[in-house]
């Protein structure tokens, strides 16, 4: 049997549009390859909706033109910061952070996916979920 590989991605399990609590469960440092942000540092996030476990993908690009988005994330996900202070953002420190967001559905090239439309900075701040590093390992003992 032959198959032509097309690099098709699985159809995402979509959330209805609305307000949700998301938890960061994976974060990776990287470098943007975007047309306007190429070469900028970025943090690629995988977030899980608390009740359903559905996954949302988000990228924070650390550049001046997208500073508003990074600031919104810092506030919504309860990262300690003082206005005017330069803070160090490292991907591993994001794991376990939780925050309130509004999710919208966006269709592009006939594919629909969830997007974070609003990072709520005025809702109650949520505590970080402690991650058990040993639970992630595949060591059988």
C-alpha cells in the first residue's frame, strides 16, 4: 500500500467561544521566523483548558511591537513584575502558570482553530499549579 505524505495536522478539538481558565503545561524557548519578527526571541506555549483538557497553542514573541501581548500575559498569568522593571522570561518558568482568557474561533485556509482573543488582566489572579517533575518521567520504579 502506498501513501502520499501531506503533513496534514490532526483536526483540533475546538472549545466553544467564551471565557476559560488555561494552564501552561509546556513551554519552549525559540527564535521567531516571522516576516516582521524574524530573529526575535519567543516562547512557544501549550496551554490546557482546566475542565476539558483541550489544548490551545500560543506564542509570545519578545519584540517591541508585541510588547503589549507579553505584558498582557504577564498580568493575566500572575507573573510578578513592576512597571518599568526588566524581567527575565524563561520558558521553563511558565509551566504551571494559570490565567483567565477569552477564546475565539478563527478560520484561515479552511482550517478552524482556537485563539486567545483576550488575556484578562482584571480577573482574580490564579495560583500556579505545582508540577511534579517525577510524574513526567517514564522511569518504571
